[in-house]
């Protein structure tokens, strides 16, 4: 295993940020580490990257203990934190050479050229970092995280500030890196997780609430969502009286999102309600469960 976390607890004074957290991440696996704000994601990543120690428990990266062998752990890890720290007065190539020399990278100029091409920084490579857009600064952060060819890549919100085209490029890069490295990434973009991650770990209030393959987790739900468009305005109180309906949300116009138990298909009851009240149904669809819906159920 590339990452092994055993019973990690982290206290900030009397506040418990992590509570007896355990999980493992295998070699060449891309894992999404999800959770609401304040759930403990960044704290866990800082422990794995040796920025802060755990209060209790242990963690190993590529067989090295984060407490006892922190220097060796840092050699194995590439880290892109949420708030990307860069030297804004340095030029892109200058900064990457500086980082490469810190890691004692051989043939550093060639490696910098390779990283610039890999992360799509060619047209910006001769600019100062302070003159770059947020998206390109993020690319510089990713380049510095992988310049020493680490075995494990840990990224906290790696696609923040990227436009749709850049998003697609970085996602493809992450998938490519995942073929030869272990990747652990934190994000709030559920489509990103569905597109990139093999497995999902969800943390809530400092505790693991899910740890499953992405596709399996999407199927692991207790709720069903029906989208229906009526030809007339209806009252939410009327829809909630339909047998089996747990909640109803007006999306726009006369289109509603209706929530029920997964084992109770309420489409027939909705149809009967419409007929009884002289209402026509223009469209009705049973939605496939999205990872976002599962996330909400597990963390609400």
C-alpha cells in the first residue's frame, strides 16, 4: 500500500478535527477525498505530508512513518495545497529550477522543460508568476509538485480557478499520472470525482462515513429522484400529499424534483394525481443517482 492510515486522531485544543480515522490507498490508485468544509480533509492531508503531527495514531507513506521518517516521506510525496504558495517575483522557469534543485533533481533544466510541456505552461514560461492568471498559477503548483517524480501525489482542490478547457486538460493529466503514481485529491466538484477517481473516501465531522469504489457508491443510496413537468401550476403541499412522496422542490417554471424512497416508485401515483386534478404531465423522468446526491445524504 502507498498510504496506510491507522486510527489517526487530531486535536486542536479541545476541538477534535479527526476522530480515529483509518484507510488505505493502493499503488497507482486515484482516490477522491471528499467532505464538507471543516470535515478534516486538509488536516488529514497536512498530516500525510508531515506539515503537522497527529495527536494519536500513525500514518505511513510508501512504508515510511510520517512521525519517525518525515524526510523520507517528503521525498515520496508531491503536494499541491489548497492555497498554492508561490514566489510571485520569480519567473516560471526560474521557480521550477529552484524547486528542482531543492529536490536535487538530475538534469534539472531538462526536467523543467518536461514539466512545462506536461502542464501546458509553454506560452507562460517566461513570465513572472505574479503576472499569471489563477489557472496558470495552479499549473505551476502542479508542475512543482511532480518535478521530482514522486510516487504519491496529494492535491487539495487542484482545479480551483480553471476554465472548462483547462479543467479537461488537468483531469486528463491527473488520469495519466494515476497510471504510474498514487493520487489522492480533495475537491468539491463531484463531476471531477466521477470523471477521474477510482475510489471515494468521504469524511464528515472528522470521521470516515464512506470508503467505496466510485460506481458502487453512486448505487448505494436510499433515495429516488423523479423530475416531472406539469402543464399547470401546482402547490407543493399537494405534491407532498401524493403517496410515497417525501419531498418536492420547484426547479423552475412548472418543473419539480420529487424525492421518494428508492424502493417506492412514485411515478404511477404522480400520474394518478395529475389525472384526478385535470393536470397534464409534459415530461417525467427517473434520474440516475448522482454522486452529489449521495454526498449530501452522507454529510447532511
